[in-house]
C-alpha cells in the first residue's frame, strides 16, 4: 500500500484532527481511518503497544503515529493522543469505529459554528447476533475544540464532557452517527477478553470511588453482558440507589431497562413492568422497555395491557429489535387468546 500524506502543512488550515488510540487493531484500523480520512485534516494514532501491523497500516494511510505504554487508564491514552493534535477541533474515533458519508460531510459545517465548543454524536454499537437487539445507542461528546483544559477523565468509560462543562463550554446536539463494531467481538487488544478487562478496570475505579453511580451502572451492564445476572442486579441496584440525580437521563433510561430485563428473566414480573415504565417516562419510544413490559404482562395474564404495548412497538418507524419475529409471535399469541379486541 503506497504511503499517503493528507496532513496540511505550512499556512494551510488544519481544522479537524481525528484522535485515535489502538492496540492490535490491524483487522479494523484501515476501515476506521478510511471512513473519515476525506472529511478531516489529520489523523493522530496513539498506539499503546501493538504487536501486529496496526501502526504500520495507519502510517501508510497518512496518520501521524505515536507510541506509548498502556497504563490501564483510557483517559491517559486519550489525552496523549489529543496532545499531539494540530487541529482547531478534535474528533475522537476508536479503531473499530466508522463514520458514514452523511455524517462525515456534516463535520466541517458543524465546526464553523463560532458559538459552540463541542457536539454530541450518537454512537451505535453493534451487538452479537445472539442478542435480540441489533445495536446499543449512546450519546457521547466526541467532537470538541482543541483546548488544553478540555481533557478526558475516568480510567474506563472515559468522558470529556465534565471538563468542557467546568470550563463553561457550550455543548450542542448533532445528527452525526458513529458505528462501533467492538461489542460484536469477544476479544480486545489481540487476546484479552473485553469483559475481563472492563470489569477489572471498573473494580479498580470503584475502590477509589465506591459509590459512583456511573461506575456501578457500567459494572452492572458488563456483568449483564457476560450473563452474570445476579452480579449485574447487585451493581445496577446500587447504581440506582446512589444516583440521586447524578446520572444523565440517557444512562438512567438504560439503567431501568436493564433492571427490567433482569427482573423479567428472574420472573419478577411486577418489578419488570414497573422498571420498564420508569424507562418509558424518560423515553416513550424505547421499544425494548415496551417489550419487557408486554412480556411481563402476558405472564401476569394481563394480555389486553400487553397487546397495547405491542401495538405501540408496531407503530414505531425505527426499532432496535434485530427482527420482527418476536413481535409478530407475541401479537399472534394475544390474538389467539382474544386479547386484541
């Protein structure tokens, strides 16, 4: 592959820098850089110890590559990548993420807005095919001005938003979408389990800050993803207890959905419905919460109420369910039991 160099030099404007961190991501790195390269002015890759061709591939595609050790802290790595950026704006992208053309073309328009310091984007994480849901969505601040006081915090599930807010920065929403492929993979960094790594980092973070509802939520979510529902329930209940308004609405919505799912699995149908309804108070369009409520109500012999939830799902133009077969089967059950009248 011939070496490319798209970094602008001299008096040419470097408006947007993409900042990435990676280790042993040769399978994905070219797709990630390739998806964004035409919309930005430089790509920075901070490599934390790859043993494969990750750094070589990135360099051949025109990225400026820097090397350092993995310190068991994502914020340290993120901030090191940002330190090398020359652009006026930073776009943070993971090595297993891609940005589509529609979103890419928006970037330069967004950063011309003088009254804004950062933008939220939607990160859609693909889930394994065994999951009933196609993807998990989360809104994150990933596009922001390159300022020395804007830096990442937290060793895992790191965030830039708190430092921007403390500095009085203005954050606005955008329609930019980033697709994340990582959750459909079991391993990270070549060999190590993603679940094992994240649990270890979250447990270390909770030693320092044992009542942090965000860490507790992420720990519970990771245990749930691993199929350890008892540990997940304990951590998520603690997150709910310690929340007291500290979690964002989007995280609180996900917390209630996950608690509802676990209670449904544990046949605690009354609690499952209650928690699903709390999620729907935050987001009335959450189809997973509707599904949890509908299935729980069916088990409670409240088919008419279940059918109304299923009808609400059916009317949604955008659903996160992997396919409609589950929905169709449940509606068929309601109709066969004459709950649809």
